[in-house]
């Protein structure tokens, strides 16, 4: 019996590792474009305004996909849906290099603007990428919610989210290695897309039919203080949840605007505003995501340490949220530095703060009734991505006109302060009645 329990516990963390790998591939596919955008700008007329439109379309497609796949995840569970969405975004990534084939993109081109064909194909591929990548998060959040207890979820969420920074760490190094090996940018998209397809059999093998057979059932009972006699799935969603949902919407919107600006624009900022060489910019971006990964994992450690010393889970989360929010303000300070590696160091620390806030947010989302977790997390993500898309397009126009990134850096650093105020003063989820 003890061996079976230990094996089950080990399996849970293997699943978390597989989720980390999926997030890593998700971000490598996503970051392949920002990391090569300067080269595409020079070769295919991808201006900053057009780049802003691409990011807007990606964000808005991600918003639609969050709702669609959130509903599907609630209804059918992640076991088969997860590999479907990963296959979809991998194919979108594999198709992206076709923008370089003039005979392929000619049918999309405006006769007065030959470069518009490549731009429109890129727009289509990134739109599909955003749509399918959105399915990753409801599938992953429901999985973590199902297999881990309240105490372990911040760490599980940290492992899940750390895949984002690990993928973003690897992509600039990978691009640099391909460049020095004599390869061109299409190889980045082709190889990452192929790796995504290879993830699918790994997930299916790990899931099998013996694990998580009924996704709509209550989560594991061990250590779960929220389970009532009717099961978590029986909790209703009514008026008492209105304020918590509003707090979550404000929180995720602020975090997403902050994180997505730096995700999309940091490589271009370093190359075009700070005049870093391509190799130096790649290393600086890798350092940024390495710091972000450290912040993400540290968030879960902070909660476990505080609760081990007598803090309640809720109090530990609030304190952690405030501490990591203060770190993000360093992004604002970069506008008063002279540039170079001092600016990069401040952005590294800000990145640790921004990504470190995400596990706290996911833990709050996982307090929603399990019956609605997929669709509600999808709706929250949709609101955040619609806002982020509009901000990306607006900032792209400003950067194209002025050449300055100061407004974007200020927004990225300050937006989480609004989220922190909402979490600390307004987050009060309804309690489950005692049986």
C-alpha cells in the first residue's frame, strides 16, 4: 500500500515535468518570431507597425482559443484535448517559414506591395499559433488542480510556468547556435515544430487509461481542505463569486500586459534601441528568462517556507505577491539608466518579479469551482489577451513613430502594482460550506 502511494506521488511530479516540457515548447514556438523579427524586418518588410499587428492577432486569437479550449477542457478533459492543441500549434509553427516562398505567398500579396504576401502569411500562421497555444493553459491548470493539493499547487504551478522561461532561455541560445552553424531562420521554426509533435506520444503514454479517467470528479482527497461531502465539482457559481472573478480579471490583465510586452519586444529593444549585436542580444535575452525562471520557482518555495513557519496559505500568497510586484518596478527604472548591461540587469530582476507573480495567480484561479475551472480560466485569459493585443498594437505604432520603448517599459513595470492592490485588499473567495 505504501509503495502504491509513493508511486502515485512520484507519478504526479512526473506529470508536472511533462507539463513543464509542454510549456517550454509552447514558448519556444511563440518566441521564435520575436527572436528572429529583426532579420525578418530587414528581409521581408516587417515594420514595427506590422509586427504590432502580428502580436495583436496572436493575442486576440489566444483570447478566442482560451474560451473555446477552456470549455472543451471542462467538457472532455485534457487527456485527448491536450495533444490535439499541441499538434495544432506545432503545425502552425512548421508552416511559418513558407512566408519566404514568393510563389506560395504571391496569392496573398497586394500588387502594389509585394512584401504584403509574406506579411499576411505570417499573420495567418501566428493567428493559428495563438489559437491553439491557448489550449495549453486550461489543460495544464485542470491537470495540476486535479493531481496536487493546495499546499503543493504553488510549487506545481511554478514548475508548470517555469517551462515558459526555460523555453525562452533556450530559444535565443538555439537561434545563436543555428546562426553560427550556418543555418537560417526557417530551421528554428521547423525543428521546434517537430519537437512539439514528438511530445504527443509522451503525454499519451504517461496518461494511459488508468490515470485521471474521470476528469470531472473531485481532486485527490489527501490534504485537500476544500473538499466537501458533495465533492468539489458540486460547488455552485453565483453572486458571491462576482468580486473574486473581477479581481482575477484585473490581476491577469495586468500581469499579461506586463509580461507580453517584454516577451515580444525585448530582442528588438536590445538590437535596435540598445544597439546590441545579435549574439549579445541573444545572450541577454537568455539571461532575462533565466532570471524569470528563478523567480517563478522561487514563488512556490516562498509559500512552502512561510507555511512551514506557521503562515496560512492565503497570507503567504499575499506577502509573496507584494514582494514579487516590487521587483517588477525595476523595469520602470530602466528609462533613467544610460543603457547597456545595467539596463539589462534591471530587466533581468524585473523579469524574475513578473514571472514569479504567475504561480500566485494560478493558485487563486484554482480556487474556482472545479466544474467551471476550464471555461472560467479561459474567459479570464481571453480578457487579458484582448487587452494585451490592443496594447501591443498601440505600442507598436508608437515605437514605429518615435523609436522609443520608454512607455512600454513603464507599463510593464507598473501594471502589476494594480494587480497587487486587488489581490491584497479585495481577494476573498467564498468558503465551501461544511458538510
